[in-house]
């Protein structure tokens, strides 16, 4: 795209330059970093000295700029680089930030804002009130379109292999929207109650709050959401998809992968049938996880989330040839049979009566088989979570003594620390650096174990120290029952020759699409990955459904964007957003104590409502937008597009006008005035917002307590004409905007006293002196004197200590109930980084230097680059407009000059 | 006053958590910010952020002024 002139910034200066050039017939591109044009002027209450409404002046120019036939406006965009090309024209790279709202569809109705669950400071109201992550910048925004502030994927959500929007449901719990939280998780998986109990929660490992006092209990919040929903909805609310396709999909296996895939496929309208080899559906959720950790009624209710969609489940059916299902009318098959096989210890006596594999043991118990270990000594060989689960089940079956025997030390134990501690509390003994060598029996029945002590040798290929037997350390351990828990394996022998398998028996698939060697057969979950987390199986089920759908629709599988997540947001950046953090201790985990034989009561106690909301309230909103998707549901225009990404756009322009405005002085740099600490000390910009029609409060109120102030002080020259903060310049506007605010306050609050502490009043322009005199005549009290410091009283009132110059320079004190710091203007130095090759020079105060100010106003150190408005120095609005007109004329002349020279 | 100085971002983030509590306090009738603060046991300047955020998004509205303080009442919410 080619333009005559690029205008960087759309404040009053930028708009004025653009409009003048557009009117002259030049093609102009305006680039604005905010979601609306208008700069700072649109945020003001009124302008001085006429007291005209700032919005009434700005909005026609904002509309004219965006609708001018010769002007293109790129909002929410930033110029990244300006470089002069060989032909003398400027090559400009612009980064269009993603708004996540289709600007063509958005009607500006604010429904997204109203339903958004993330509150952040509203920079357009000088941080005096909240806005939402989804927001329209301000009521007069042009264009009046919403944007969503997303800095990336929150680390918790990014850590979830299944793509469950952890931040989203945490934000919904925080807002008390439990049903919405449930439905958000249900978008990804049906096994919500199960994950809420048995997920290993990789999200919590990445929680940024973990860098402070400890992570949020994200898993328990999921359980809270599921329990709350299930309590109110014994049966699912959702129904089968409205439009049913004529294609059928078979899912082999009803574990978390199969159930998740079935749900997604059924939602897409496919007719789905699950085949399950066991007598009850649920896979490992039902068979492997003890009911004291995951009650089976929860599994049943999770499964109803799938069957409610019309998915049929047939149990007791072992599918030996998945591809053969085609002959039964299935168009695609998803194999998710998990790892129902167990590895052998390969020691003598493993076949004795009284030796059982962990999975077989847990499966029998979970399916209700009566196994009594009353009074027996039980040894569990292994160190993983399944071993610990088996031990704790053995305790519940009445075992007298339960020993977990592990060949490495505790530090190497794969089971989670909290699981080990839980087992220890229940009386389970742990024998580390010990291994069985032989199971001893009499008459085919186990009587004991011949063990040997181990020591840790050098690390193996995987980096773990290898256990080595200690010679001569053999000992005998009496045992009535042994559970071997040394790993799970897929049972895929029957698939050999039908599907391509890996050496370890897992099914070979394309890792991206999960397609097997038979095109219409897909596979996922543990049967592909080997033993893994439930949430990994969920991830595979979801992925498989996505690609099966594409396959059945005849679409390309390779190269499609399955994972549209943004990169995880930098945690250090998140914690750097705040200067301080209140310590919010995590809710301690609570478990039922005193386990009795036969008691499989769930041991982990749920979060109470108060605990859940408190815990969710600790969330730092890392990504800003939580991806709760409430805006997606609320937007009547369907404008929300979370897949939007930043774009880089290259344009050319013959000339550039820099109109990047100014920054306001940070009042925190004058600590003697207590800004940020004393709540009733505010800045001039904050007072302007309080006086504006689109103000943050219902009227002018004290931020401390909402009181209508009646004794307001202004301290002029805060941060200007002040070498202690390295700013010797006069701001040129703080006298007059303060006088303006005096008059507006006296109009809004007729009973309020207004006092202005000043060094001198600079009423230099047309009508300014009269304006100042008018304020004085209205009752504003002008005291010539510098305020040294401010103290805050118990009631929030403020005591000012000042030098009373007109009364002999004596030190005086005065009490006010609101203090306004009339902050000065500072240069916006970001502009100097834009140019590549040419150097945009700064003046001694770091404003853009006008190299020939008297003769050629607006001319900078770069030929063809001009400066407009306050980017070149502090100015009031009339001067900015005048200066912008000069810059436009300079740019036009430059464009014509190079045109003629060609 | 010796109050903990909390980051504005942290206070504002809590609006979502405090909204239901504030609406519960207002069930008894309109209240000023200090009255709400007392009922919640929270600093009044923090309650200002929450109440004004709720006002902006249509959860509360001001009623009459009394002794220099406006009272706020619960409302149905914009667009509801």
C-alpha cells in the first residue's frame, strides 16, 4: 500500500494534520496504538478558556478522520519500523495487534463487556475504576468497537495438554458463575468430576501464584464446579446435536480418551457407538483408580455427559479387529483401549496363589469383587502411584500390615509425594532400596518373599541412578499377599498384522492426526502413548475427534491448525504488573482421617463455597483475558474471534508526520505529596475525568470514601519547573487546566471551597488572563506558595504544609479534603526508536527536535519527516492544532517537491 | 491512617469476588460506601473501586445524597 503521508498518532495534532492533508487530496495513513482515535483530548472534560466540551470538539474530528475518503486509519496498531528506501520513500512496518473481535461485525453493543469476568484498571479513566478485559475504550470511541486484551495464554491453561481453559473456569468460579464454569470445561471433556479428583494437575505446576505463596487449587476448583453442577443436575441438561449426520463412528474403549472423542464427535452430529470390553464403562477411571479417590458414582455421572448426546455404549464386547467394524457400517474407528495389561516382575513364584498384579487387584475391587485381606501382611512391589493406590486399598480391605517395597530411594519414587504421605498416614510402611528376588510358597500358596537390599549405582541412559543389588544382603519377608505394580502395558496382541504397532506394543499413529496405518482407523490415549495421565488421554480423544471429523468430511488432515492457543504469557511479566502483593495463603488440603476396614469413603474433602471463591480470587489473570468464552456466548453479532493473531503490514509513504503526543508526569515521583498512598490525593488528569460527562463516579467524589468534597486544593507545577525531578520546563497547561477545573468544580459543587497553591500563574494566551480572573471572581482562592509536604489524617483529610509567600514567606498549614496535583507534561520518547537508518534527533529536553523552528516549524532532523503537536514540546490545544496544520503544510510541500523532482 | 497500601490492580481484580458480597449487603437497602465498607470489614477506598466498577456495569446505582455521601442500591444490571 502506498501513501503520500504516514501520520503516527491520532491525537488532536495527528487528526488535524491528517484531515488537512486529506482535504488537499493526499492519501494519508494514520496509525494509532489505542483502540480508538482521539488521543488524550477526548478524555478531557472541557477545554480552556472557552469551557467548550472536549468531546464536542473532538468527536467530529474523530469521525471525520476515520471516514475521510483520503484517510486510512489503522487503530490498535503500532509502527514498528520506518526506514527510507532507495527511492527515497519510507518503508513502514506496522504491527496490527489482534483485537479478537471482528471489527466489521461488532456493533458496539457492549454485551461482551457486560459479561466479561476479568476486571483491570481502566486507563481511560486514569485507573480510578475498573474496565473489563473485553472492552470498548470509552463511550465516544471511534470506531466504537470492542477489543479483548489478551497478553497470551495463561500458563495454567497452556499447561493443560487437553486444552482445558483452566484460567477461564477459575475466573468464572471467582465470579460465582459455577454453571458457566462447568459448561466451559464440558466444551473440552465430559470427565469433569473425574479430573477434578484424579488429575495430576499440570496446570497447578505452572500457576504464577506458585511463585508467591503457592498455586491455586485448580483441580479442586474443577471438582467444586463438577460437584456443584451434579448436585443440581442429576441428569445432563444438554441434548443430542440438532443435525445428525449419516456417518457412524465406532469408539473402542470407554476410558477418558474414548469418552472425550465420543462427546466431540456426537456434538458434530455423528452417530457414535462405544464398544467396551469390561462389564462397566469408564476404563481406567472405573477400574484402576480406587473409589476413595474417585467415587464411581462420579464416573457414572461423567459418562452421562456423553450418553446424553445420543452416544450408545455396549459393554462386554472385545473388538479384536477395529478395521473390521467398517463392515458393520462404521465410517471411522477410534481405538482407545488404554493399557489394561501389566508388566511382569519376572521373578520366580509370580504365579503363586496370593500374588496378583496391581491392575487386576484394583479392577476386582472396583468391580465389587469381595477380597478380604483381614489380618494379612500385604507387600506391594513398585513405586508408582498405582503401587501406592494398591497399598491404600489393601489397608481398606483390612490388611494387618501393608508394605510398599521399592528398589530405589524415596527421592526417586515416581508416586506423588502427597500420595506417599497419605499412605504413610494410613499406616503403610515403605521399604526403600529393597527388591523381591523370589516369591516363596507352600502348596502353591504364597508364604513369603526372598528380598535383597539395593544401592544406587551410576545413572542409566534415562539419567536415573540404577539400583544395584548388595551382595549378601538377602533377607526374607513373610507375606500373605503380594501385589506387583511395576508398570502397565497395552494389550494389543490381537491387533498385530491388522494395525501397525510399535515395539512396546503401542499402536503406531501419525502423532499430529492420530491416524493409524489404516486410514479410517485412528488411535489415541494410553494405547498410543503408553501409561500416562488421564488428562493426556483426554487430549488425545479431543485431537482424534478433530481429525476424524476432517477425515469424514474429506478434508486434508496434515497441516491444519488444530492448536490455536497463543503462546504462554511470561510469568515474570505477570508478576511485574504489580508493585506489591498481599499474601493470600492457599487453603490447606483436608482429608478424612482414621481409615477403617471396608470404608472407601472419599478421603479428600471438597472446597466449601467460601474456600472455592477465595481460592479463585487469588488468580492473577495472567493472560488478562481468561478465555472463559462468556463474550463468545453473549455477542449477538458473533463477532468474537479468539483465533485472531497479530499481523505485520508493510506500507510505503513519501513523508511522515510524527504526532505521538506527550506523557503525563508520574506523581509518584513526588513522594512528599503522598500520591498513591493517600487516597484523596489525585492528579489533574484524574480530576478532569471526575468532571467529564463520562466520569468514573456519579459525580466528583473522594476516592477514599465516596464523600462529596467541599474543600479542594490544587498544587500547581507538580513535576514541572522542578529540577528535583529533572524537568525544568513549564508544562504550559497546568495553570489553565487547573483554573478550568476550579470553575467546573464551583459549578458542580457550589458549596465547595477551592484553593490553588501556585508559584506564578502563566496566563499567556488569548483570553487566559480573563479566564484566570474569572475563576478568582467566582471564589477560587489563589495562594502564592510552594507546598512542601502533605500529611493524611484519620478521616482521609489532608494537611498541607506550605510557604506562604504573599504573607512574608511564613510556613503555614491548611487542611483540605481533596488535593489535586496539577501534573506537568513530559516528552514521549518512544518515538525515537521508530526510525531505522536515519536518526530522529531530540532536543535537550528529549522532545522531537525542530531543526529550523523559526522558519520551518515541524521540520525534524530527517528530510521528509515532520513533527506535529506536543511531540515537539508542551503545548495547549490551540497551539497543537496550529502546529499540526504547519506540519501538514510542510509534508504536503515535501511530497510535491519530490514529485516535481522526478 | 496506617493502612496497607495495596496495588490498584489487585484491588480492582477483586471486584468479581466482592460483587456478590456487596449485593448481599445492599439487600437491606441503599448504603453509602463507608457503610458498605463497615459491613464487609474492608477499607472504604477499596470498596470505592468495587462499587464504582459495579456502577459502571450496571449492578448498582446511586440514590439520594445524605450528609455528603451518596447511597447506592442494587439494580438489575444493564441490558438485563
